[in-house]
């Protein structure tokens, strides 16, 4: 881990230094091949979910400077099919931070490399938990929004977290006991 990611604020009694969302930005691209499509010629959802999970994990680890594990993936809507021969690009960044968990938003787009046409195909939110060497949850650095867009994403992330916790409560479950 790099020193700046473990850095604690001076005189803060061990409080972690806040980081801006832009510091977590991560991008992954992959050319979709024939072995990644179903009988209709559409890329398998699992192929896309693998890309989404990987790019989101990088964003989470960039923010925390620690190993992070996927705790959940919110609803994923497949807006449009992706085809073999298209370049899929997934962009991720941290939206919201709790005590030991953080929400990462991911947007995916497909690009026809011959025409240059790009389509937004998917968006989803993943929750990660930062862990220590014993695989136990550890506190994560706060998020320092820098502009109105960052603040909007943070507010919406907080709403999604409250809704997730409310649903777990209604189902008689807890975050730890899922």
C-alpha cells in the first residue's frame, strides 16, 4: 500500500484523511469476442458483471488503500444488448462511504469500433467492505466531495444505503447475518 493512502490526518487521533471521488476513478475496456455471446449474439450478462465487479473493486481499493471485498450488487438493468465485436468500457468511482463499507457506481457503454457509435448499456451500484489482514472489516477514509455532482452522488448513495438497510430490517436480516 502506498503511504498517501494510509495517511491519517495530523492531530486527528488516528482519523483517516478524506479522499475525493475522482481519486478512485477506474476504467476497464474489453473487446467482446464470439465466445462471450449467447445464441442470440448478445454478450452474456455474467461477462459484463465480471467486468463491473473488477472495475468497481479497483475504485474501492484506490479509495481505501486496502483490500476490499464485494458485499452486494444492487439491481442491474440490462438496457440494451451488447454484441460480439463491440468494445465495452466500464467506468467506476466511489459515490458514498460508510464506516467500513463504500458504494461504487459503475456505468458501462458499448462502442461499435467501425462506426464510432457508443451506447450506454448498463448502470449499477456495488457495495464493498474494506478488510484487514485477518479479513475483518476496517474503517475506510471519508469521502470529500469537490463539486455539486459529487455531492449529488453522495446524497443519492446515502439514500440507497438507508433503503438497503430498511429492506434488510423488513426481511428480518442484518448486514452481518446475510
